[in-house]
């Protein structure tokens, strides 16, 4: 089945640093999404991307939908302690079940104050 | 507006026992999904309800898993009999639309099978 390769697996950074993570796939997706899971909580949607080449920002977060439709990246600028958590990329295709999101394995982010 | 709620938050059972997980979606959301995350792995799709109908159950691992959504409101996911490999966090999510991928997740039910 379809799989997403998400990297890095984990990151330990200093408060104030910028963060970059990415997701690649061997197959095409029509939609890319980035979710964040805080400890003890469920994933929460951060950014959704619907068009190849689209670059979208949400505060300190910026994400891009690769033009090949096989990859996406998420950048976090000037990290703060509350950025700690697990970040998941997810891909969605039309035509199949609309709820069948394919998730990456997650990037665990730790921020040292 | 209340979010997606799941019960129990944590369940510890012996291999061979039965467990039933419950999910209450956001009011007015016709779409309800079950996902599962085994430790360190990706979050995997199990199934999708539209109201009370199973739209897609292609992710259900085997016939030990039974999901229901009678009346199109809350849903239950029963595992019977539970095996060690069923351990993980079971997430429920709901959405109003089906073509955006924008799901609202609950906090998850952690299942530990000993």
C-alpha cells in the first residue's frame, strides 16, 4: 500500500531555532496535511495543502506541497517550548475513501528552553 | 462546541479478553473514522462511517474487530478476543465534509493487551 517516509524521526533543538521536516512518497497525493499531537492529546490539524506548488503559512509555520505531488515540507521558525510534540504528515487521495488519510511515522520535536 | 470524546482513555486487559471502545463525534458531523497507532509506527486508518453506514472498512485488521454506529451518532469498536499485537492507541475522528482531510481527532484510547 501507499507509504509516507517522514524525516527526521526526532529532533532536539534550542528554543529560538528554526525547524524543518519533510515527507516523501513514491505515489502522488492530491492533498497534503500536517498534524501535531501534543502529549496525551489527539492530533490537531496545522496546515492543509490542496494544490501542487502551494506554499501556505500559519503563524510561525510554513508548509509546501511539492510540485511533483510526491512530497511536502513543514518549517517552524523561532521555535518555542510549546512547539514540543509529534508532527505527522498525511496524504489524501480523491476517489478512494475520503477519510483514508495515509500518515507518516511522525517527527518528535523536543525544544530546550 | 464539544470536541470528539473517547472512552476509556486507557484499558489494560489480558490476551483473549474483550474490550469495547466508544467514540462520541462532534455534533452534526456525519463522518466518523477510527484510526490506530501502534507504538512508534504511523497512524493507520481502520474504517470510515457516513452516518450509520460503513463507507470504507478496508483498514480493519481482521474479523476480531467489529465497529458499529447505530443511529449514526456515537460509535463503538469492539476487539474480541484481544491479542498482544492489538496494543496501541485507538483514535476516533469526525468531520463534516469528506473531501478535505480535515479531521477532528479525539484524545485516543490506549489499549494494552498483556
